[in-house]
């Protein structure tokens, strides 16, 4: 251990204490949100933000308004001047005065003022870059400048984050020597580049900063991106309630099945879905599908996205032929389907429909080429426009052709303005918003011809029918207004806070298993001993693909137990394996309780070790060479395509 190293725990405790700033008494709350400080989190805010980032900003303003308390959006990126962005977005109305950005790098730059009387620690890996050792220098718009040291292939070996005066905020070294080889070392410095603390990973530094911000106050921290899910599920503090909202389709792109392969990039969420104090799913249908795949959980809540929906007003003048699409010009939005459907519909209509597409993205040039090839002169790519949702008030119809959704804000914004939505019936979102033929129309997924037929049918409707549809759409949007959805957030937070107990580590020992095939399926009985009493336990048999993003959990029910010992039983039915395409599946025992979680590889029973594999649902159930339980697809055993 380097000389001068002091306990990181004691340093964190000091930072947490200093991080507690006096807070003025807030106005009386207007809702029933619990008392505490409120935070949202973002990695970096894109310039032309939409989707999840737009939801985070809107929800932050809603919660601040309904609690009557300030809310800080904590950002971890280093490419934006967030103090300036706060002022700009307040000036143009995108942020209320109760909401502001707070940036990690801006805070770290001033977190530890230089104290000449302090004897600081030393770290072997700390070697700040100078002109001789620097490969590249970047001066960004955010707080830190950066110096890089790279190898011959251009890989970063070290990044020093600097203040404007050249002093080091953090030195991030990826090739620090150690007795076991190279390791990562992030050294945080005071305002004169003197080391203060060392961290083994960016996540450890991020948690340190969160502690400095929150201190010992009661706090509620929201996360929304799969990038931050990997950080926030590990942030366990007795005074902090963590809430993660999942904004995406959790299964393979375009899947219409309840059980299927997961999307690889969402595995940090899937693997830790119940490690947050609460997880928010945007639709009941998706929660049902997650429950079928991973087993139910009392910490999952359904709360859809909301908008500040104005009460219905007299219908504005509309262009009867105007159709709109709003969204990123990216492959998953399938904007070309809307272009082709409007073009086909125009071959059958006496007056052509016009289609204006608002958005930007990598598919712009291909979409423009398609419009030219079709000779579709009434179709226009209108570019990114932050005010595009307001234009629904003048349009007659909107299209949504996405491959997948979660809870479409575009549909909500269209309906709120009386613009009749026509949407693919994809998982998830459209069916939760639209009642087909009542307040909009649902079309089979990826059926361009059906989309064109629906456009023709709706355009041929009489004004009275259209007026009823528009009124119904605007009325339905009221169910997703801030006034309707805010109390659901408040109720979730109250219940989650009441259920929270101080986090505690959990360890399992003496784990054994027994496997039998019975009429119900593959029955796996598991015995374990825990190192402490369990509080509201939930036990699962967890199945993971060895090389493929397959995740599945089967709930285990208690059989018997004494003291810290527990025996449970889980059933895997044929239907739980018939969709699996990968060859190898590995079994784990996963135990949650109110205070923590433990997950271990499940040992195979002695019968499989001694007598060989059993067969079930096209899989060999066998013991690995290390004595663990796994499943291997039999040769020739298929899965549905």
C-alpha cells in the first residue's frame, strides 16, 4: 500500500459531511411527495436532445412543481458548460427556476481547496502528464480540459482532466503498474494538483461525488439511461431511494413474443433489474412481459410518461390533408414506411396528402433519395424542430411506424392536440394509448399496405366522424397529463421509502441442488444457508446464456427451512425453453431481500455428476467440469424463428 494512503471511507464521510449545505425552507408542497431532496441523473445532454433526455427534463420540472422543492439534474459528462446551459434553458422556458443542472466535473474542480498545512497521501500510480508525455490536448466547452497519453495504436493510456489554470482535477491512468499486472487508477486532486484520493474505477469516483452532493440528507435519485443503470444499481445508501425508469423494449429488436432473447446493451438493466429501490416500467403490457421472463417483483411499478396537457379547446383550423411524423431519422423509427404509405395512399385519393417529417439523424440522405425516387413531391423532410409537437394542432393525422416503442410521447403529443394518430401496433405503447377506431388507429406491425389503406379510409371520413375522433383523442391524452401521473409518482415514492431498510451485504453458503423431471416440468430444488436473517426474501433460479444475451428467472417457492437454512423449489416448463436458440445455459441461485442481494453459480446435484445428464425440452441437463448445473441444447433441437 502506498505511503500516506488514508481510509477512503473516512474521506468519503468527510465529503458527505461537507456536502450538506443549508437549504432554505421550500414552499409548501402542492402534492403528496415525501420530504427530501430530489435528483435526476444524465450522462451528457445532447444538443438536439429528444426521447429519454426530453422525458427526464419534463419529469424533473413536473416533480419540482408538484413538490414545491428544487430538483438538481446531476450530469457526469465533461463536454458541456452546464451552468451556462441552465441559464439558457431557463431563459427559453425549457427549465423552470426550480430545476438546474449540476455537473460532476464542475464540482470536483472545487471540491477540495488547497490546504498548505495538510499532509496529503501519495499514490504510486500518480504521474501527471506534462508537455513531454502528452500525446494530445483538448480544450472543451465544459469545465475540464484534457491531456491524453496514447500508445502507438491510438489507445488512451492516460487522461488528465484539468482546470482552466492547468491544475489537475483527476488523473485517470489505465496502465498503472501493480503486483498482478496493469490496473486502473483515478486520482482526485485538490486545487493545486495535490492528490486527495484514489479510485479503482470511474464508478467509484462517481459514487464519491454523489456522496459529496447528497451527504446524509434524505434523497430520491432518478436514473433513466441504460448507461447509468450500471452505476446506480450499486449506489446503496440508507438515506437514498434509487428509482430507475426503463424506456426501451427489453427483447431483441422487433420481437413480438413475450419470451425471447434480450438486447445485449440492456443486460446491465436486465441483470440488476431488482437492485434499485424501485423500477419504473412505462406500460402494464411490458411489466407483464418482464414478469413472465424474470419473475414478478414488488419493486416494479407501472408509471407512463406524461405531458403538460392543456384541457381540450375549440378545434383549430386544420389542413385536412396534412400528415405529420416526428422522431429521429434512425433505422428503428422506420420513417421510410410512412413515406411509402403516404405515397401509396395518394395514388387513390383525389387530393394528395402532404407529409412533413420533423427530425434529424443518420438516415436523412437515404430518406431524401427515397422521396426523390418515388416522385413524392408532397413529402418533406423538415429537419429538427423543438416546436414540432405544437404543429400537431394544425395537422389532421400523425403516423408512428417504429419497430419498437416503450411509451410514445409523439402519440401523446399528437392526441393532446386533436391530431388523429395512426400507429403500428408494436410492443410497447401504442395499444396502451390508442383504442382502435375510437381515438386513433392501430395497424399491424410493418404492414405498409394496411397503413396506406387506413390513411385512405380516415381521409374519406366525414367531418363529424373526424371531429369525434379528435375529441376522443384529446380526452384520452388527459389520462396522461402531469396532473394525472404526478400523484402516481408520489404514491410510488411514499411506498418505496416506507419499505426501505438499510442496505446489508448478503452471502450464501452450503448451496446444493436436486433436479427431477415431473409432469410440471424440470423441478430444481435448492438448499442454501444465509449469513443473516432474510427480510421479505425473494428467491429465483436464474438462467443465463453463456455467450448469447439470454436471461430468464423462475421464482422459487419455500419448501422448508430452519434458522438460516432454506430449501426452495423452482419449475422450468417446456414453454420457458422453447424459444431459446443458444447452445449453453448456466444456472444460478439468486436471493433478494429488502436489504441486499446474493447470486451464486448453482452446483449440480450428485446424481448428474455420477449418473450423467438428464434430458428435458430438447436440452441436456448436465454437470459441468467444475460441478455446476448447466443446460445444453441437444443436436438438431430447434427453436422457433
